[in-house]
C-alpha cells in the first residue's frame, strides 16, 4: 500500500481588485451580484489568483457566495496553476469559507494536486488561509 504524504499550507490573501456587479435585485428577496476579484497569495502558497464569485446578499447585510478561482504560483517549491472551488458566508464583518482543489485542474509541477481548506477575515483585512493538500500519483 502506498502512503500518501499530506501537508498543510498556511498564509494569507491580499485583495488587489474587487469589482461587484449587481445583476438581479428583486424587491423583498436577496440580490445577486457577480464579484470579480484578483488577489495575491503570500506564505506557503505564493502566487496570483483571479476569481469570479456569485453572491446572494440579504437585506440584513449578510451574504452567501460561491466561486471558482485560478491560482498561478507555487506550493512547496512546485510551480504551476490550479483551480479552487469556494463557498462562504459574510456575517456582520466576518467572512469565512471553505474551498477544495478542483480535481484534475492542476498544471505544471503541481499536476496531481488535491486538497481542501478554507479562509477567514474581517472585512478590510487580509484573509488567513489554509490548504491541507497532497499530490496524487500520476499513472
């Protein structure tokens, strides 16, 4: 039986651009927006990310969102790109979410990357991130 080495990457995200575009705002129901974000990953994950979120915002200011992000950079000295599928919530000023590496999305030296993790931040602050990951053997 082959042993899979698992690792935890930690770091933070620094948002570079944040571009919300409302596209559905019905009366008495949550509004929907497309939010495009670019960001820099610092720490065990180094690189740049671009993500499009769909966000449902409620009248009380809380929101739920989902998105897919392409990260171009490196993890543990291995370079390439990969996709993260995100979901999260905004409650008050606290943003928190979970993500996972989209299977078969990694390129370059990151081919075979698998993992899941999350992020959290107070609005206007850098997000703390983590990713528990491993590399699947290539056949």
